[in-house]
């Protein structure tokens, strides 16, 4: 087994975190630095790790040493669901919360799991995720109702299907046991393609594939490489159906108690990280596809044609109604807003490229 969270989930760490309680803002002059804990859902060397390490460097530098940030990579604190609970309780101050896992807590966030809603242009998606204030305000309302402060969202690259057969039409998914993250909408979504979706923790995917408990999974390229999934799969299928989106959260009581200076510091670092992480994910996804090609030359890499993508798009359309059913009126408003924002930014991008 390449990576097993259970074996490394150090139960000693959790009580330690809980015992530490909640820090407030920056420490007073001369006092020991205040510690901010940041839990991520990926291992060292990942996109989320790059984000958290840069966050740590910038905060520590710009707070003049008053704040020390400790990053907890995946495998030290628990599954995504457990990390979310730690952020809700204030045992960690910051966390990554992927919509693929958060949907059972906040149904609205499953907006970021809908296929063929985002633009084919990743820069458009990043612009919408990073800059759309109305979208952020609506999402934050849903997050605050569940004891989380929404800080932002970013793409980690296209979700890529891996399997032991070519999947080029929805019919190819027939009966395929595909591992999904645990948000309820993902079950309905993959059932629309005729697949047999199997929710599972990230740490269990490698052994699940190796032991043939599952046939397929879906993740960005950098993760397929660093988690070793390519070792136990034969095909990689690029359909540009959805970028992997992560959201960054804080504990609300901690966030509200920050001084204005510290809150502005967090916000400015977050804004700076939007561009930084976009470049990191682009580089990591490109480099690691090359690593996979080199380590496994017989890997079959498939890019779906526009006609093939259109068939998946058509099959996926009923999921939009299902989303509204699951996420209610605020979900309906979010979907409408997201579609409008993507259209607006796409039009602006097209106009800007015509002018240059
Ligand atoms: O598939 C998953 O569960 C995970 N995938 C990535 C790329 N990040 C975190 C998430 O938990």
C-alpha cells in the first residue's frame, strides 16, 4: 500500500491540537509568537502544500515574527471531513476544504462539482473564483451557517479520469466502479453516466485500485502522480469536464477576533496567492504528466474530441436540477450567478484578446 492514512493518523496529535485551544490575533511585543495552524488535504509537494507553505512564509514575514504558521499535511490530522471539523471547532485556524468532501456539510458548495459548467479556459475559471465578489458573499453565507469562514477558492487543474479501459462515451462508464469523493451530488452525477460511484477517503484510493475494489478514479494529474494512482491504472482520460476546486476556510470565531491589521494581512496574502497557486498548479500538472509518461511509457493518454465531450455534457445536464434540489434557493442563485460570471469573464477575455 503506497499511502495509508490510517497507519499514519497519529491519534496523539489530535488531543494535542484540541488542548491548545484557540489563539487570538498577533501576540504582544516581546511575547512568544501566536501560532496559526493550517491543515491541508494533500501531502507534501502538492498544490495545497505549495499554497500553505507560501501562506506561512508571507504571513510570518509580514507579521514581523508575531505569527508562526504550522502546516499540517494530509496524513497528520485525518480525513478531509475530520480536517473540516477541526476548523469548525477552532482546533486549527485555517484549512483546505474541497467541495468534493464538504457537500454533505454545505450542500451549496457542490456547485463546484457540476460537470461542463466551467469554461474550457482555466484562466477564466480562476478569474471568476478569485475575483467574483457576489459569488464569494453568497458562498460565505452558506459557510458561516456551518461554522466556517470562506476565504477563497482556486483551481488545482482539470479532473482527469483514470481507468483500466478507454472511456470515450458515457456508455463506457456502464457498471464501472469509480471512486468519488464523498459529497452526495457525485453519486447522482456518475449514475447519470451509468457508472457505479463508490465514495472513499483519498488515503484509501491506491489500495482500492490495487485490490480491485474500485476500477477507476478521478483527480488532477499532479495528484495522480504523487499518490501513485497511475501505477495501478492503464488509461488517463482528459475530458475537461471540471477543474478540481479547493476552498480555503478559517475558523469564524478566530477570524472575527483578529485585529483589523491581521485580517487585512490574511486578505492581502490570500489575494497574492490566487495568482501564485494558479502558476504552481499549471507547472506541477505539466511536469507530472511528463513524469508519468516517462515512468509508464505504455500509459494510454486520451484527450476527448469536442463531439465526445458534447455527449458527456448532454448526459450530465440533469445534474443541474439535482443540485438545485439538494442546495435549495441559495443553490439556484449560486448556479445562476456562476453561469453569468463565467459568461461575463469569457466575453471580457475574448474582447481583450481581439484588442491586442
Ligand atoms: O480525491 C480527493 O479526495 C482529494 N484530491 C485532491 C487533489 N485533493 C484533496 C482531495 O481530498
